[in-house]
C-alpha cells in the first residue's frame, strides 16, 4: 500500500463535527500535537498536521520504540531462534555475571517483554554514563524480586531484548525488521540509535513518521495482516496486546491510564483499547471495538491530558450523528489552518546585540532585519540558532545534543511591549525552547522555564 485511501470521515462512520470538536479541544487545552492520523475500517479519515510539522518527517519515538523491538522478538520466536522462555543469561552468556543468582538465572524473554524481570531499578540507567558494555552493566545489578511477580518499567530491560534478537539473528533489530515489517508496510528504512556495542537501543531511539506509525497501527488492528498477507506474527500479537502482568502492582485505579495492564511492550488502556507510547506524547492507539487506529507524534508535557482528549472526543466521533456538509467543510478548513503557536511581534523591539554572561551561560545575540542569530554556550554545550520574525527560520542541530543524528529546527521570535519572545522547535522530536528575554541597563533577564526537554533556566546575564 503506497498511499492510503483517503475518505471523508462520514464514509467510515465518523462524525466530522466530532473530529472538529476534538481538534478545538486540543487547541483550547494547550496540548501541542504535531501530527495525528485517524484510520477507520482500513481507510484514512483524518490527517491533522500542525505546521511546521507534517506526517512525512521522521520524529523521535522515545518508548514507542519498544513496541517495534517487541515485534522483532516476535519474529525471532516465530522463526525458532528464540522462545518466550529463553533465559537472558543463557542467550547473553558473555554478559552474565560469573555466579548469577537463582532469580537472575530465571529471567526470560517473556519477563523482559512484560516488564516483570525483577531487576533492580538502578539497572535502568546505565546509558550515557561512560559505560561501554550496557548489557553487562544491566545484568550486574541482579534481581530484587522474583521474576514475573512485580511490574517495573525498565527501558534497559528492552535493551536486553534487542541484544537477544541481535545475538540469535546476527542483525540489529532495525535491520532484522526491514524485510519483515518495514518494507511490507511501505515504511522507509528508519534511523535507530545504538549503544557503544552497536546494538539498537530497543527501548528508545527509533525515528518514524506519523504515517509509518499509522501503518504499524493498522497492521496491528488487522491482526497482523497487510494486503492479504500475514506480516506480523499472529502468536506474538495475541500475547503482546493483552495484559501479561498487573502494572498497578495490586493498587489498580480504573481511571489511571497506566494501571490497565501491560502486555509485551504495549499498554492496555481505558476503553478496552491498547497502545504503544513514548515520552512527550508519541502514541499508537488501537480500538478493536471501533475498528480504529490512531497515530500521534507530539510535544506534550501531560500525556494523561492528551489521552483523555482522545477518549473523550476522538473515539466518540464513531458514535455521534454524522456531520453535515457544513460540518465537513468546517473540519477541512480547520485541518488546513492547523499550526503550532509562534511569538507575535508588536513592533516594540530594539536591536538585541552583544555578548552576555554569567557563571552558567554565555549568550551572543545579533538582530539583523527580521532575523535573530543566537549562540549559547555553557560548560557542556554550544549551540547556534537562527530565528525569523515574520516566519520561522530553519537551522540544523548537530548530532550529540538531542540525538545521535542531526535534527532540523524551526525558530521564530517577536517583541511584545519591549520584551523578546523566542520559540524554537525540533522538527524531528518534541524538544521546544521557549525563551522570554527582558533587556535593561546592560543586562538581560532570561526565562526559559516554559521549555520542553530543553534548557530550563531563569537568571540574569550581564553585557560584556
């Protein structure tokens, strides 16, 4: 399937009025979505792209990567290379401690996939600490609970899954999935970050477009079928999308999205649905009851609110009276005008130029015409950005700051009552710099507390 069959929502039993209300609530409640695709009955009923984002640019998935790593494990089991009860210390014997405990010896692929390994919490944090052998460092932490008895979300446990797949296949999970999943679904070969051991991180680091996530979601919804062929392993899918463990650890709250049960790198969710998800709002949610698949890439700081809007407004569009032609037109007009918010300019600005310092930062700023150039440096990082006043300026962020690969950013600024407002967004991820700058008496007061997964700082810098 090279392209989706796009239809009006009413053609697949969705209300344009309901979908419009969903988008209006997203804006009203300040939930920054980047791209949403809604599929019903195998057809594309809505694509909502919030400029400058789109559904064709790869986006950081964070922990939504886990669902794809899980699929790789499913293929390995289907091909007889692994078993659900394969023991991690036996498959990865070169990384196992010399005398593993009985609990550690009993940790299986099943336990890792359902987050029930029992490994110490400290095992989930070895990356980025100068450790060269991640798997060895994770397994060195041993278990504090009997495997299978307690849910503990552990991204490095998923890394061990990636290691196990690579050990038995001789390929990274990305390369292993290319002919089995990505090519059949029409998903471009993605980037997936790796450890120093050249093993894909598994639990994070995958970049995909919202269109690619939607294809994966539709394949899940179709029980692994795609264009008449079984693509995803049927047994894996049955196991992966049902509750394999109580993720509330005995304290279930029926209104808590994270207490509905956990499968193999998928969450059960309210409304008898399931999802893969990643930090800051990356979601692939499936409703078998409504025959719907929804993909979302985003930059949110409250995923609970994001999912509440889906439950309260998006999925109910399948139960509402169908919209009129006027409703359809209003929805299409709304979709054509969607945009993330940028600073506005009231013309009160003055040239912001010079070098400003304090003990934490050095900032060089220069405003020329309708462009603002900024270079920021602290003890660990130096970055440069270019912002436009009338429209966003584009610039590249070098590898190593937010990703192992280069990312593209857009930035815009404006003056309001003599105060500078600057917003920069990563077009390949959720990161957002939101800076308010007040200039007075040879000093600048900087407030970036509204930023998302970026430098959050409030302080004064003096002009050099």
